[in-house]
C-alpha cells in the first residue's frame, strides 16, 4: 500500500485523528510525495468540516478556540504547498465560507492563495432544481471584502477590491449590486471617495429603501458637504425599519448634527443610539458616552415632530442619487393598481413633440405631496433602461392644472348607450362614458368642445372636457343654405348630406344653418360633408 493510500483509508474509515497523525509521520519520511501531501490535505478539509458542522449545531457560530483551530488548519494546508487550482482548495474554501461569523484571517488566506487558485467551475453559478446559487468566487469576494473593511490593513483592502473586480469580470455573479456596495465601502476606507460615491449612487438607484446604503453614502459625503451628509443620514433614519441595525447610524447622525448646530436633532439621535443599546443590554461605547455627557446635550430641547424634521432634511438626499438623470415638467395624472396589485402613478410629460403618459411604481414617491389630478410637477426620470421610470417628484410652482397636456378640439357628434361620441377628424373620434365624464351627457350634438389629453402609444386619453366657442377647421365647418329634400327622407344643403333624423325636423326649401363634419361615405369610398346639428 502506498503512503497516500494508507492515510486515505484511515480518513474514509472515519478515523480522522489517526489519519492526521499518520499522515504527518509519513510526510517526515516522504517529504516530496505530492500524492501523500494531497491525501493529508483532504484530512485537513474533513477536520474543518467537522468543526463547522459542530458550530452550525450551536447557533451557527464558532468560539474563539474553534476559530483558532481553523486558522491553524489553513496554515497547515498552506505548508503542504499543493498545486492550485484544484478541487481540494475549492472545497476547503467553501467549507470556511459556510460560517456566519467573520474569520479575520480569511482575507490573508485568500490573498496568499491568489486569484489563480479558483477553478473554472468556481466561476459558475450553482444551479439546483429551480434555484440558482451564487458561484464560489462571488461568495468569497463578498465575504473577504466584508472582513477586510474592518481591518486596519490597507493591503488586504486593496486585494479585496481586486478580488471583487475579478469576480465581476469573470464569474456568473448573481447579485452584482452587493459586490459594488462592498467595493464602495472598501474604497471609502482607502480614501478613494469619488470612486466610492459613484458606486454607492448606482447601488442606491436599485436599492432606495436600504438604510445602510444611504448611511454609507452619508459617510462619504460628510467629508465634502456636511449639509448633504446630514440629509443622507436623515434619509437613512427614515428607511431604517429595524432600530437595532441602525444603532451606529444614529451615533453618526448625532455627531454630524452637533457640528452643524442642530443640537435638538443631535440629542434625539444620541437618545436613539443609547435606547437601542440599553434595551439589548449592549455595551455603551465611549464615543456615545461622550455625546451623552457633552455640555450641549443638557442644553438641547426634546425634538417635536421628528418625522417631519427628518423628511424636510432628507428632501435633498434623493436628488443626489439621480443627479445625472433628466428632469421634465409634467402633470400628475392619478394612481392606479395593476392586476398584480402593484401601485402605480401616472404622469403626463412632453416627449417627441407630444404629451405622453408615463406610469411608474409609486414606491413612496407621493409621500407627503398631496397632489391633485393635473397638478404641475417636475419629475426626474431614470432612462438607463428601455422602461423609463419616474424616480423623483417635486411640486412645480404653477397655477395652471394640466399645463403640459395637449388640447384637442372636437365637436359632439351623438349620444348612444350612455356614451358621448366626439368627432375630431374622419379617422378619429373619442368615446366618453357618462360615468367618467358626467357633464357630457348634457351636451347637445354640435357642441364644440376642447379636451385636455395625453397619449399612451397610439391612444389618446382625455382628462378634461369643456365647452369652447365654435371654430371652423378643415374637418369641421358651418354651412348656410336651402334644404333640398329627397323622397327617401334625407336631404342636402349645398354639398352637405342631411340625415333623415335631421331632415325630418326641417321643410323643403327652408333656409338653415348647419354644423357639418367631413366623414367617409362607405358606399362611394370618399370623404364628404355630413350635417350633425342644426345651428
């Protein structure tokens, strides 16, 4: 039996400690036996696996002793000087990444291994039944970045940035926004603030309700614009649904508010931080004690209407996220619910020469705006995708409702089935129900109207209809003349056809005034004038 076979047999029999001891005895005799070294590597893998399995049975956490055991095992693996990439390294790393707690030595281990230690399979997403899981490369990059961020070793932070970039370029990444977010935090620690800001802005464009993203951007911005930093912290407070998670945010917020002379706001934030820690029986850090014991704290008044203050402060936070997106004058056109239950808001804005409807998910866009139908607003639109999306709404100072919508002139043609038909031209007419436009049921045929409309594709949707003075167009006219009756009941005035319904109200030779529209004569397949009302 070869030395490596002896060690492998002991491992497979479950005699792991014997395999470990015997393996290192044999390595002293055969230090250049690569097969033996590899079999010892698999023993190390199983030892880590056992430690982690035990930890997962105990709230998924390991204690300091177990963490040190894993560190020593990884050191032993490194000393074996096995070639990589190979399955052993991949599975060894995968086992280590199963833990929820952060192993501070992991970034050094992965940096030691290098980017070339990953197999082609490690870049591929793991597809199991109907689920798709992140590749090993993505998981390693994210975990190494999170741990490196809290270490005071810039070389590990630089490596973590490189690892994230490598994963984004080569791997089938399932959640790239998280890698971008962690990269931004690392760049911030490295003092590369502009790069961090760019990444955080792109992250917030898809994760606008994540308090920690607003908080991270606030930490970047407060170095350049403390007022904007405070607005971003306020937005973070408003989106923080679990105060336990926001405990550090409140302390950051308090400290920056003090520096800007907002001591009542600073007191509220410091109290929030203290309350969370006290209720959870967490340690009160010295930095928070200094805030609570400061002279300004005893002088500050309790803040009234906290949410209102935060909303006012946070007004500029959203703007910075969409700074490079176009802004349009628009009108608010109401809300509706899709079949799937999604709440949507509609706006009318001029695009390509016409007023187009644009519908977007509300997602809190309308909070505290109290808009009425037709109200003038300015909308910021994200046009990075084929589906344009309104991402920010501001009231616009204008007293004119529907000022961006089209005004279309037409004339009431007829009523039927509790609907009014409004003629525009030979190819187009509006059908308006009495339910949607109750005032229309009292409009007689021939009544000139103007409709305030927005387009949705080829369809034109009216929002208001009102009576206007009559005016002639190429398709709507006023005709004066003598009626010529036909024996079949219809008649003509000049070249305008008068239907039997209208002709029955008149006499042969009577001089009449008619409102006529140009319509298609289906029998002759040509356009001609037809009377719709007696003026």
